[in-house]
């Protein structure tokens, strides 16, 4: 009984597929751009890397200024001036077309 029901279902679906139209293939243009969320040092580095590879980049940051938590750090463990590095990164992002 179950086998007969299965055969009936398969036959109905085969008949149904004979009425289907073939799928047409459409071509859609692609915009080679990226959205980077977060203007901290990681987001800025990602945006600059993508821009260097030729992609358009949209960088969004919820705060008024770029830099994220790195704005609160003055020096790293080696004693390097983190704020100078941050200022350079911000300048690169802001001057990148």
C-alpha cells in the first residue's frame, strides 16, 4: 500500500514538472565595493587594505571621531607613541579618495 502511494506521488510530480518553464538566466552588474563597520584601528586598516586593492570602500563609525578604543591608549608596551600611529592612520583614511 505504501509503495503504491509512493509511486502515485512520484508520477504526479513527474507530470507536474513537465508543465514547468525553464529557468532563464539573468546577468546583474556587480558593484565592487565594501562596507566596513567600525572606525577603530582594525576597521581603518581593513578599509585601507580594500582601497589599495582597488575596491570602493564605505567606512561607517557611530562615534564622532575615528580611532575607537585606541584613542585612550598613549603608549604601547615597547613605549611607542600610539597616538602618532593613530593620527597617521586617520589621515590616510580621510585623504583616501
